[in-house]
C-alpha cells in the first residue's frame, strides 16, 4: 500500500527539531512556528491560548497538507511583546492549565475510588 507508516505521524525524525521559528520579513512582530508531528488538536488549543493574550493581534495555524505531519502557527503581536514571548507564554499557560486539570481529575478519581 502507498500509505506512510503509522509511526511517521508521531515520531520526529532524527536531526529534525520539534519546533522551528521563522521571523516574517514583511511584518514587524510577526513570525511562524513550524511544529513537527502535530495536527489540529495542538494547533487549535495553542491558537485559542494565544488569543487570550492581549498583546497578540493575530494567531492562526494551518496544516500544509494531510500527509505532511506538521502545523504552521502564525503569530503577530503588538510592539509590547514578541511572537517568541507570546508563544512561550501560551505554552507555559497551557502547561499550568493541563497540570491543574490532571490534578483535579486525579483527586476526583481517588475520591471515587475510596467510595467503592
């Protein structure tokens, strides 16, 4: 069959960076981040987190092609911030949010496990 192997959707090839950064040459405070081996799930969560930042003027992502397992996140910020700062802040905020969700789930699960 002509389909790529399933592991190619998740495993980053050796020598390839998970995230690469490219500044926009035409727009000030704009950049693109290419994230390897990710798709709509991470793209949409990251985009929504970036929209919560008041210094972000534009945040969007695209999948170049269904058989290319990467997303391109585009960020445009105000002069008070840079795309790299906005990206790092969004990742840190998501990490904290997911830690909180995990802890709340584990606490509730432990409480339910004790009851049964």
